[in-house]
C-alpha cells in the first residue's frame, strides 16, 4: 500500500488518518489468537491489574526475540499498510519501532486515558525531534461506549505543551492540563472519535492531542499501537532510561515484508 500525496498532505494538516478495514477478518482472527496466547505469559511485559489479574497492557510483540515476541504481530508491523504508511508520514524510509503495546481495555472496568501528547514521554526518553508516528489497529470494534480514542484535529501544530504528571488514572502519564485543553478545544475543530470495526486502523502524529474514555460496555476493547521513529532521531543517552521494551535500542531500519505475512505466520 502506498499513501496518496493527498493522504500525506491530510496527515500533515490534521495530524491523523483513519483506514477503515485495513486488515481483514482472517488477519484479525490470527492476531486475536496471538493476544490470547501472549496474555497467558508471565512477564514484566504483560502488565496485569485488579484482583483477577486481568491483562491491561502487553509490550514488545513486534520483535523476533523475547518473551512476548509474536510472528504475526511482527508481520503486521512490516506490511506496507503499516510500515510504508509510517515511512511516508515521517517522510523517511529509514524508520524503526520505539515500542509496540497492546491495550486491552477491559469490559466495564477498563479506565480512561486523559488528553495527552505521546511525544512528551518520548522526549524524556532522549528523542530530540517530534517526528514520530503511531499506527494503531483495532482488534475489536471501537465505539464511544467501549472507550474508543478521540483526537483533536490539527493539535499536533501546538507543539509540545506544558503537561502535568497525572496519577489519577490507572496509567500514570504526562497529561495536558485542563486549562490548556479548554483553550486548545476552543481553537481547533471538534474532537474526532476513532471508531470502526475490527481491522480498522489510524495513524497519528506524536504531538496530536488524544484521549479515550472508560469502557462502559460488556466487551473488552483490544487495540495494538506500533510507534515509529526515524533512525536518525534515535534517543540520546538519558539518566535512568525506561526499560528496553518501551525505549527500544533496536535502531536498524525496518524493511517492508510480505503483505500476507500475518496469515502465513499462523
Ligand atoms: C494511548 O494513548 O497510548 C492509548 C489510548 C488508548 O488505548 O485508548
Ligand atoms: Mn497516547
């Protein structure tokens, strides 16, 4: 898959693109069975919560080695649908993955992510330039009821804001302040809900303000995030770096691989 010049221009203007049904039902079924398999692994990369130990997040599914390695997710990340789109949005053919994570927002209990920009954490990882992008793929339907993501169109242009450390949610992250958010929302178009059936995907800029709500539905919401960076923008050394599974040091440029790699991995 190759994005059109219009799509790249739209990404640069709005900070995101949505791709309905980017992956087929067969591909999603393979990825979902991998989620079931990896969620049974006992690893620091499989983060659990609550009394029943339900999995909240799984990291590093895209690598060849390691406890959570998944051939199917590795193949998904290397399809042109994901990797070529990332290369085009970053306007650079030499990109690597800073991390991958799968958020399993649990039915009824799965909680909200406040408005934030991803680049704040990544800048603290030692990355200089806000030229990173994330492709997210839905493995279940995403709806307002089950806590789909919302994005604020064009908000990547505000640059890195002055966030506050928010530990009021299950996730503990650098979030935009309410004052800033009210101002940004008065200046930009209405937030857009990133909804769609399983297999739908979206790519978004690392400074795009985004959030998601509580999962009020009776079904889990599963969504994978592949976060790409330019190889030349790799992090410099920082004191107390975060673990490798969120701050990769595998800076080799990724190569586009077979489009049917998910199906042949099964
Ligand atoms: C994120 O912002 O990194 C995740 C949001 C979500 O899973 O809804
Ligand atoms: Mn985020």
